[in-house]
C-alpha cells in the first residue's frame, strides 16, 4: 500500500512538472517597458547601427497585451510567446493578421533585440531596446 502511494505521488509530480506554462522566465523577463535605442539595417553590404527616434517605447504586459508609442509596431495590442526565440504580434494589416518576430535578450546589458521572421528581412535588420 505504501509503495502505491509513493508511486502515485511521483507520477503526479512528474505530470504537473511537464505541463506547458505561458508564464515563466522568458515571459517574465519580457514584461515591462522598453526604450527603443537603435536599429540595424543593411542594403546589401555590411550593416550598421543607427540611433532610434527619441522617446519611443514599447511595453509587454503580463496579461499578453502590448503597447507602443509612435511608430514601432503601431496598432499592435497583443503578443504571444511562440517559443524561446519567437514572439507573435497582432493585429497587423497582413492576410494572416499577425507578424512573427524573433527576439534575443542580453541580460548583462538589459537589451532586447527584435527582428522580423515573417516577413523575413533579407538585407538584415534588427531593433534594439533597453529597459
């Protein structure tokens, strides 16, 4: 009898531990306000970083809502973390109604990099934000 209880508890802990969660280290680290500091682009040759327009901010909220000032992803009001490197933003004026952007975080500097995945930026482009 005691052995069955231990086996039941072990299986229960495994099942709970394996459930997918939308909140976690990745989502928690995105939440907050980010200031747009630089953008990168290339027109066929080596690319370069350029200062972003002043006072541009984006905000990721814990309930999946998103807001931006000025032009970066203007009109987008929702986000969803697809996986450890991709965020889905919506609505956008595309037939799919959403845009996929890759992201990378540099926690040592407090930087967030967002770059288009779908549609893909052939020339190379990225946007840098800082907390």
